[in-house]
C-alpha cells in the first residue's frame, strides 16, 4: 500500500467538481416528443381530431419535462402547444362541422 497517492479519490484536496462537457446545439439529440407533438397538433387543427389534440398536449408536457436546449426546445414546444390548444378550442367551442351529428 502506498502511503499518499495523489489520485486517491478519498483525499478531499484531490476532489474536483464535475464539469459537464460542452455540446453544440446542433449536436444535441433530436427531441422526438416535441416533433410528435407538432404533428398531432397540426392533425388536431386540420382534421379536427380531439384525440390528436389531447395527445399533442401530452407530448408537449413530455417535451417540457425533458428539455435540454432551452431556447430551441422552447420555441418548438410552444408552437406545438399553440397548435394543440387551437385544436381543442376549435373542437369544443368552434362551429360545428357541416354534416356532423350533434
């Protein structure tokens, strides 16, 4: 056994704080939940599917929970949230579709 090793992790003076590596925004992994939220949100608005709008809300919440790059992910998530809310408003409050049974 060596008496004092400089790389001994039990020595408080040898401990260094963790510094995460710097990753460029274009090298971050794709936010699939945000992309799926946008697809469901657009489908909810265009085709007036209630389920699609609700799924867009769920995927938006998941995207917010897993946000890595604040600036770009927030733009994508806010756009998906607007489509989802727009779809819900047009489905529940908007005018009835022609030929739809009420």
